C-alpha cells in the first residue's frame, strides 16, 4: 500500500497524479432567530448573533439543549437583540476568552441598560491535560466587582464523568451544596446519575436521572425521579426520535400525574439534506393538541477548521481506522511528517468527548492499537481524531 507524499504546503496532500485539499470547509452556527407564535402566525421576537475567531465553533449546540446557547458554543462574542415590533435593541451580550490551547477560560455576561452594558455574571473555567473541564466558577456582579457564588468540580473515570460537586460561597469559604455521581452500564454508556444534597452533616438523596438506549446505541429516553422518603418516584421523562441517519428529529417531555404519563412539551427539528438543523419548533400540550409557542431558525457560516479530510480510497489516506466497524479493539494508522506529541480523541455524535489519550508520533507510519473497552467506548458512532499542533486528522469510527 503506497502512502501519499507530504509536501511543504500543509494544505495539500500530494499523490503522483492528484492533489487533495486537506483542510475541509465546515459550518458553524452564526445566528439564531427566535420567533413567537401569535396563534395564527409567527412574529419576530429575538435574535442571537455569534462572532468567532480561528477554528472555534458552536461545540455541537443542539436544538434539544438550546438553553445552553450562551455557554456551550466557543464564540468570542454573542449578542442577543430584542425586537419590540419597530426596532432591534440590545438585550444581552457574552464575551469569552481562551488560552493558548484554545480552551475556554472566561465567559462574561452583560445586560443592556439602555445606554451602557452592565456586567451581570461571569463564568471561569479550568481544564486538565486531556482537555476535560476541571472546574467552573460562577461569579455575580456586585456593582463594583465580581463576587464568588458557586464553583463546580468535575472528576472522571475511564467511561466519562464520575462525579460533579457543587460548592456555594458563604463569604468566607466554600461549603458543599449538591453532588452528582455517575454510573455506566456494561457497554460503557451512561446508565444513570444520582444527585445528592448536603444536609450540613451528610449527603442525602435528592433526585436521579436514568438513561435508556436503542439497540443501535442511541439515547431513546431519560427518566427523572425524585427521592420520596424511601422510594424513587417518577417526575418527568424525555423521549427521542431519530431519522434514518441517526439524528434527533423530535424530543417529547412528559410529566407523571401519579398514575400515567401526560404530554408536556415537544421539540420538533427540521434538518437539511446534510442533517444540519434548519429550524426547531417548541410546543406545549394543552390537554388536547400541541400548541406552538417558539420557533428557532438557525443560520450558519463556512469556516476552515484545519481538519484533514480523509479520502475513502485505500490508497490515499492521512489516517486509516480498521477494522471498522470495530468491536473491542481498533487500529489507527497515521503518517506523520516528523516527531511530535498528539492528542487522540474519541467523540460521540453530539461532539461530546468520550475518551482521550496522548500519543507519540514519529516520522513515517505510526500504528496505534486501541482497547475501546478499557477507554469506555460503548456501541455507537464516533469521530476519532488525532491533533498535532494546528493540524487535526479525523475519521469516522463505528463500534458494534
């Protein structure tokens, strides 16, 4: 098998008779238009606009988790405008900063007073050597300075999150507030997490969320229960429907009335031919029919994310993953133009980091054998990437 030759231009992979542009053009969310339903037609309401730098993107913001629109995307600036029926006016803005590795360090929220931006709150972040969030601190604006309110600490095991601990600032020190403990099934999928509250002397049950999956490994439902003296009691649940390509097209939230489940809210998602969300509609159940109340319309911009495209041919490749589909083990073959340290990452279809490890690359071919089970990679579809400096090699991985 002949590998392509690497030339000085890092944007081209050269074979004897063919050139490949290896940096692929991707799309990232640039704006969200929020419409309100009047009962007969949609009315302009609000608009959210994003500004990015470099290869930062929307971090896989999903219409199902649209409430994370001001914290999840890796934007430099987010501007929220409100339409009063005549003009668009400033409402809220968020400004984020990043470190030299591209990790988010700070997110500052400010509200519009009519003449000036007034600070509201600030998020501070720290990450471990594998790019996983270690801490998140929330601070509130006193009118003069940002003051501590809550800090969150994250710990991990081979499957993913292990614990999330919340601490509240008393003005003197941090005191425990809540804790989430995560458990995984035999396939390495999140099975449930339990939330505890601190009584002052001990942890006691508060709630838990239980996850259920399809035979293809897609999230089918999660069930929310609260602790009632001595038993877990149903409260609500969310169900998910997918298209033939495995992308979410509907999410329904139901409430437990004590004897049966009742519809509460629904999100339907319209995808384009590339399975990118065009718009989503939120509805509430009035006891008889679904009633529309919000529509989110999504606009995207093209950008070059520095990712190396992977030709399908067995002859021309930058990274090769085999066997694919894989079961317990998988091999990754990559050609490097020199010695370097790389970060191997496996992410799910929602772009969430499942597992990562550091790898040493040497000039020429590099073959890595990966134990998927020990890395906590369950059945499902993933993206496997190796990042070295400003260049990322990426390919698709299916685990059965």
